[in-house]
C-alpha cells in the first residue's frame, strides 16, 4: 500500500515546499498541467501538479498550484531540480505556462515550424494552424577555438531508429560537447488520451513505446486502479509481475548483443538475436502477442499459457555463454572499459533512472520503493559503480539473472486464464498514480478521470525523459567513433520521450 498526500498551495509557497521534499529524499517524478473549467472546484484555472515520490515506504506527495489562465506564471524550480527545469520547458511549449527566472529559457519540444502562440495542450487550441518556419533555427551553443569544428548527425539516420539530431563540437576526434535535439516525432499522445474511455486507453498505453508495452500499460492500469480504489487480486498482480520480467528479459538480451555488435563482434549479436527471438515467440505463446500486449488489463491480467521452466533454463545458459564470451574477448572488454563514464554525482543531479542510474552506483528500483506485488528475497537490485559502457553491460547481464529467478518464482502457483476484478465506480472525478520499474527504469503515469470514467488527463513520465540529458555528459571527452556504442549502452526511447 502507498501513502498519498495532496497539498494545495500558492505559487509563492511552491519553492519552499519543493525544497523541503527534495531535502527529505523525495524525487520529482512528474509535473502535469491541467486546464480546469468553470465547473471544477475553485473555478476556471490552470492547475499544475508536482508529484514527488519516495520509498520504501511508498510515499507520494502532490503539490497543486492554481494559476490565472490569463497570466499563467509560476516560479521556476530548475535551481532545485534539473528534471523540474525540463518539465517546466515542456509545459511552456505545450501549455503556454511561463516558468519565471528559468536559467535556460530556450524551447524544448517546439520546433521552428510550430506557429508562435499555439499551445496544443490547451483546450481551446483547435486544429493546428499552418506550420511555417517562424522561430528560426534552434539556438545551439557554439563551441569556438583553434581546431574546433561541428559534426551534425541526423535527425534522419541510416538505420531503423527514430529521428534525433546530434550536434558534436570536436577537436580531432575528441568530443568537447554534444547537443541532442529530440521531439521530431511528437505525437500528442497525452492529448489522445483525453476523452477516451478507460478501455480505449489501453491500446494507446501499449503503444507509447513499443518495446515497453507491459511497463506502460501496467503503469496506466495501476493509475486507474488507484483512482477508482480498486483492489486487484494477488494472482493478477503476480501475473503482471511475471510479464514485466519477461519484457525486461527480451530487451536486455537484445541490448547485450547490440553492444557486442557495435564493437565488431557480430557473431555474438547474432546469437543474442537468436535468443531474443525465442523470447518473443514465448511472449506470443503467453499473451498472444510477441511484445506481450494483451497480458495486462484494467483490474487484472490475462495469461494464455505459462513459460516452460526447461526452456527458460536453456535460455539462461545461452545468455550466460554470450556474456562470458563477450567479457572474455580482449577487444570487446577494452572497448567497453572506461568508455563514456557517467559519474555518480552527475547521474544523481540529472535524476537518472533504471540501469543508467544503477550502472553509476545509484540503487534506484521502483520494485522496492513502489511495489505492487511482493517479490520477496528473490529480488535483488544490481548496482555497478564504473558508470561506463562496461558497467551498463554488466548491469543488464546481472538483471537478466534476477529476471530469470523472478520468472521462475512468479510462475509458481499461477494458472493460465483471466483474473480480473471490476473497477470501482464513483460519481465524482478522481485521480490516480501508477509507478512501475520498466526495463529502462521507473515509469510514472498520472491520470484524472471524469465522474463517468472518461479520461480527462494523462501524464506519462518515461525514464528516457530523465536519462537523455545524461548521454551528452557521458560522451564529453570521448571520441566520435564511440558515439554509436555509447548511445546503445543508454538505449533510450525516442517514442516515449517525444510524446
């Protein structure tokens, strides 16, 4: 169970309350803007919600600040929290809310073709006006000096990855500074949730980031159940935890191979993909979909089958052999070791999550701090302190071992079938929060429901939003040829960032 506290406050009090929560060890999980109409308590206003979390025990504190819709301004918290500054820039671009005294007031989501004065998340935004190049080029920081030159990469890439622009300032092959420019595939996901029934929100949640169907759908369902005070049967939560580990397993396996491939060991990548294919086929056997869609549903879970312990044992042996061969190869190990170090202090200051944080010594894990099912002593949180590509490789290998043990533990006593309970009904609007340790890190989803169970607002915070700023920090002082390897060691989602 979790403890959730809601505090209504004024803009003048916001900074002090946020500073106290951060000093007490809470982290800023998300910031969401809401456009309340005249029927809302307190009347028409723009309401900004700051969600702070901590655990264990599972603590959630929300600060609600109401702003005049004609002059929506509030004090910036960027000096207290780096993620807060990015959430504020996102709010300014999508809602027109001004963070006063922000240290980096340049646009974040908006690209130059977006019309000035058009804020798509406002209820009166209407259809987008004609897109033109009205804002000029993005104000990249220019690095100057003898021998310094720029290398632009993207946004269109040679592979099948989604678009992102990377601008390197280099001397020779040494990277002095990297700037990543994202949001080329901003899709208005949060806007698409508005007005949907809770059932129609599930397919959208499954597609926020295709490789994280279980993680995002589970965060969505947990938020629904929190809002409706629904108690999900223990067997359903056990099945959900099983699916979450299966998703972690196939993604980490693919990453191990891809990292080997980026240092020229394509044979190990081929074997990793062979194992991943077995896991994807297992996913289709268990839920009817290779990416495990359909397994998590509001109020419960659906399993068509259970994993075969003998198959998973063989898969575990395969993965261990791939890891041993990679770490025993002098060229692979040399390329991994000391490459693109993310120091623990930088990871902490940036608010990093998941394996990126754990590879830099931070033992963050929502399975411990915000558990929805008791995993007992089978759960161990792997931590490495090197902060380099090797550490991020080792964390994945160690997490695979934990996932295999958890899958074996969670499958015990489960039976195929559907285990669900109806969501609670209420005649008043409600809100809820779902927190899940997805395979990339902590996913936080906050929902607001109208009295009739229609979604009025969905705010999704994927770990990639927190981890993308760490990539340029880790690359500083490395060489340009190490960029693909480093980028893969982070393996951040464009789709879940560019909502």
